[in-house]
């Protein structure tokens, strides 16, 4: 069908005309929609701009509050540190008293002037007043935000029961930016309120930050944050020593090391000596370390034994990485920052030396990799023959810092009690969702040594009483004697010289009198002899003749008797069958021989070991407080010489034999109670004191120079062993604390304790924590928690001079001794405090005529192995030991007991066998910030942030 053109156009025109209204409506709808959308967008844009502006000012207020928190933290720390007190148990009562200014319960105290601000202010009564004084000096306060001066008053309205009702400290707001004009408010400000909490030890800092340059609906923009701080008293040292300190190889320290020794002019007079953990492992690495040490000696400005990569002078001193030490024609790159911490140190050189595959880590031996992610990987820390270089060092580094995620959960179930994690043992910190050991993810016992291990020889700082110039002028460059990276806390120096008493506290014997007495009072069990007798099934009177053979059950109690010699003219009456050993035990340079009674497999509770016991305890358990008695008035110049024994052809004999005087010309200085018929007179072959000569010989040459005889309780004493206590504990367990009397003077041979084997200290029994017989009395726990060893002026040895690999000594808490040596495998979680301060002209550095003799530096605290050339006269330096059949030896065993009888540099005796050096072992000293210190130490108070207490917004 065809249409005519005119009709078509007519129809089209008509159709178009009929739709014009619809188009208009649609157009208007679009106009409305787009208009609305534009309006909405404009409103939204304005809202976004407003919101963004508000958010900016909220952020500025938050920043002001954070600044105020930093100020509060600093003010609390400074105010608390002004109070130096002797009492250490900062409980609810003492904490509240310190805050409000009642110091009657603080013991001895001293209030220091402020370290910043004016010094002419009155002495504050408490920490709250000290904080108020500090804030009273604030400038540019903002009166429009509240008070115009610091106020100490009652709690704010509506404060809950968690707060104290008084002694709140309110401070005025402080401006943070310049004011736009003199009468205007500043753009930013903060205000701090210190609210003491009801627990007595904590203070809540409530900080409000303001942005005064902006308001919304007439309200200022502000943000509030809070954090709690806790009053505490901490020594913060892993070691505080009155004598010289030596830190050997395979030793890591967490916490500060402090030495108050000042005798730098004497031979070996360095207050601290530290050996590298890596030197001596490989001759090629030794060359690289020598280059690093040379650079450190000249350019290490801050004494941390590290070179900062980006420091203008330290960085430029880093030895050239292009050096070719191994002669392969290629650069070794020995001095790269492998760990990425911004420093080059020994650890970087070590990793570069042994990292064969270049993955930035060193795979441990197959034995140590077993059960770890490294199992099955090619070992790298091994010799060319595949034998480990030093598994003890590898284990020390790989297992250091066990709580790597810092959540307070760490460690493992030590099923075999060997002190190290073995394959199959369960770690404590487990992610239950996937079974992963959280600390292992961060490198703990993962079978590798790498940057995750965060190695440091000392993770802390060094503090010295001596000045830097005094030390270097007497001994030379300090860098020559201090090896190993030192990593102090952020903001703290690696080394502090001329340290004050508040920085490095005094730890002499008088400090611990109250604490010692409290522990001694807790040793209130039945008598020592009765406890021994009851376990043997005999009466106390039968102990003197006890001769039963050792039971077939080797774990049963047994006693090996020692008979006295009434006149001390010879050895014990049963010397032919009695047990004896060199003293110090297994020392290559022993100073005495001790006959000992031996106690096997016994349990003692709150016991008092009588003076003169001098026993050996094997596999014994000591529960509660064990008190070791000794004569406190041990002041005679020959105290350590009377009764001394040596070996002659392998048999113990007196150094200076005595005989009973048969004449009647008695020495006139002896009281009637010390001459016949009341007491025989025993005269030495070689006179030691005036009573070794009769009254007719007073004119002989040298008589006047002899000392007077030793008389105790009216009786002359020619063997001081019976008035002292030299005891060895082997494979023993202490569930509680050990305390001694305090001898007036230090005598390393007479008053000495030695701990060997697997000796461990606990506060509750590890296997039977609910057994009352094997756990301390609850009433004694407050004192026991303060210290596991309270042995002022005692000599203490942890481990032997060639400690076997099985040794495992673990101690916790404050360890107080005169001098302490540790060798082999030792772990100390707490703090070492060494009281003996050797002084030339004072015993034992004085001869029989009263003349000064000897070297104060020879009395030192030795952690690890050293030798006579270092000042440790009782030991041998492993680096100098001869090598026999590929192994270093400590001597020759002639009687089959496994101990050296002939020095290693002597020809091998017929029939003898070599005694190998068992290795350096591994030692950790870890300051425990949670431990309670013994009373008596004068230390400044601290206020530390309480973990997890920070929150934003108003406190709940």
C-alpha cells in the first residue's frame, strides 16, 4: 500500500504536535532533579568541608592531649625520683603514704632537689607536692579553661570508688602555641589532673587537649586521654658490684651493669672487662673483628661498641667492604648492616662469616635445629668437618629474650630439667587457632641466628663510679677492654661515668641488715641435727657414730660422717675414710683442702646449718629459709690461714703442723681459760702468732711483728673452719631463700658457698606446689620473694672451673653476695648485688704485720671464664689451654675421678687420661623488673606506665 506524500507529512506533523506537553513535563522533572542534586551536592560538600574541618581540629586537640601525656610522664618520673628510700615493698599503704607525704613507713629516706626548675623551693612532703611544685613553674597558662594555679584537693565530683577521695593534683591549662594577640586564647592547650587510685600504688593522669581556635555549636573542641602510672622501686641493674666485674664469652646481660670499683691504678684495674662472644671461633673472622675493633677504638663516640651507618664520623669509619680476607679475589662484604638496625657490630660480622647461602641468617647444627623450622636445612654454624663450632653460643643467642611478643607468656615445659628447649617440649605461648608458637614466629628457638634474635652483649647501659679520664689515663683506651654490642634503652647513654649514688646505689653489708634479720627469723624449723637424724631413722646422739653403708636405693637419705679432731693437731680422726675435696672445687689453683660431711637425698625445712659444718649436700631439697651460721666477728688477720691444708703426694696435710706444748712457760697474752688445764696450747712449727712462742722467747727477732692469737669465747682458735662455713651444694633444689650471718670481713676460703650440678631456686615446688611439707610457710613468702640469696660478704661460686655440659643452675630474685663467680650453664633472673669492696691495707689485702699487700683488682666478680692474666688467679683461661688430639684439655686425671690432678702444661703422667675442656657453656643475667627488692638499698622511686591502661575518652 502506498501513501501519498502529503498525507504522510500531515500525519507526522500531527503526531509530533500531540507529544509537546509530555516533553515539557519531563524537562521540568529533570530540572527539578538536577537542581535538587546540585543542592544536595552543595549541602554535602559543605558538610564534608565542615566535617573535615572539625576532624582537623579534633586531631589537633588529640595532639595537644598526647603532648600533655608526655609532660605528665616526665613530671611523674622526675617527682618520684626525688624520693630515695630504703624500704622496698611498695604496697598499698607505703604507696599512698609516699604520694600524700607521710614518710614514716619509708624507712631511711632522702629527698633530692629537682633535676629541672628552681632549686630554692621548699622540700616537698610527698610525690603529689613535688609534682605540684614542678607544675607551679609552668608559664603561659590559660585562665579561661579553669584554675590559674596548681591545686591539691579532694576528688572531682562524681569520682568513683576506684579513686582516693583526697590528694588529687589539679594543674592549670598550658598553651602550646603563640596567641594571636595578647588578650586572646592560644590555638592549642592541655590540662592535666593527677588522680590517685584507691589501690594506693597507682596514679591516673587525666589529660585534656583543647583546640581553642575552633568551636562547634558554641562548644570548644577537646579530646581526653588517660593513663595509669605505678609507684615502684627498682634497681634496674642486672649487676651492681662494689668490686671489679668481668663478663666472659658466651654471656649475655639484660639490664644495666654497674661497677663501683675505683682502683684503676692497679694491675688489671679496669672496673669492667667484657669479652667478645665471637672472637676465637674462627681465625678468618678474627681478622675481620680486629679491623672492626680498631675502628671502634678510634671512632665509637658513644661507647656502645657499634658504628652508626648514617653517622658522619662513625659511618665513615666502617671498614671497607671491598676487603678480601679469604683470598678468593672477591670482596667479602664483611661489614654490612645485615640486621638492618642502622649499626655495624660484631653480630653483623658473625652472620656474614657463616651465612653460606646469603639468606641473612645462620642455620644451627642438626642437633639444635631438630624440632624447629630449620630442621633438615643445611647447617652453617659448623666446622669444615661438620662438627658444631659452638652449640652453647648458638643456643644462647637463639633462645635469648624468650618473651619476644612481650605478652607476658613465655618459656616451655622443661620435661628433662636441662634448662634448654628440646624437640617435643611444649612452649607456653601457643596460638590456639593454628598451633603456632608465637615467640618462635619472632625467632625464639627457630633454629636460626638472625636479626630476629636482636643480639646484644649487654641490653642495657654501663655505669661506673670512676671517671672516664681517670680510667683511660690509668689503663688506656676503654675500648680495648670492653667488647660486644651495648644496646641501652632509648634515650639512655651506653656508658655513664662518675655515676652518683642514686644512679649506682651502694650495696655494702650494712644495707641489708633489716632484710637479713627478717629472713633469719623465718628459719624456725627443728634443729639441723634432728632433721638429719629423723631422715636416717636414728637419734641425734647416734649421728656421732653413724656408719651405715649407703642403701642400695641410691635415692634414699644417707650420711657420710666426718669426725672432728679435738686438739686440731692433725687431720680429722677418720681422715682415711672421710670425703675431702680441693677448694674451690675443681679449681686448677686451689687454695685449701676441705674435709666434709656428706648429706645425700635429704629434705630440710626452715633449717639452720650450724657454723663449722662445712658440708657437701647432694641432691637435697631446702624448703623455706635456710640459715647458714658463721662467726660474725671474723676480723683476725690470719682468719683464712689458721688450719689451712695442702696436698703432699696426693695426701692432705696441714700447711703448718702443730703440737701440744708441754712446758709451763705459757704465753702471757692468753687468758686462763685458754691455757692448761682448761685448754692445751698448740704451737705451730712455724710461728704464726705470739702464742706460738712461750714466754721465754718474747725477745726473739720478729716477735713484736707477730699478731696476737685469735681468742673466741675465752678459747684460743688455731683452726677457723669450726667458726666459719664453707659449703658445697650439688644437684640441690631450694624452694625458698638462703641467708647467712654477715662476717665482719671477707674471707674467700672460709666463708664460701659453691653451687654445682643442676641446682635450682624456686618460690614454690615445681612438681608439688600444694604440698605443705615441700613449700615455704605462707607467712614467710613476703620476705622470700625479695631474695633467693642473702649472703653479704660471702664468696659464692656458681658452677665449677670446668663445668660439665649437664650443669644447669637457675636462680631468681635479688642475689646478694660479697663476690660471685659463675661458669658453665647458669641462668639468673633477677639482679646480682655484690657487697665486698676490696681496699688495700684492709683484710684480706694486708699481711700478718699489718702492712698493705696484694691487688684489690684480684677480688672480682667473674661471669664466665677468665685466667690469671685477667686477674682470676683461681682459674685457667680456656684460650691458653693446650690442644691434645684436637681438643683443649684442662689437665690430667691420675685417679679416675674425672677431675684434673696434674696441670695441662705438664707432661702426661703414666696411666693418666686427659680431662677435656667442656666448653664455655651459656650464661644469662636478666634483670627482672617485677621482682621485689630487699629492704635497705637506697634507691630513687620511679613511676612507670601501667601496661594496658592507656585509653582515649573520659575514664570509665
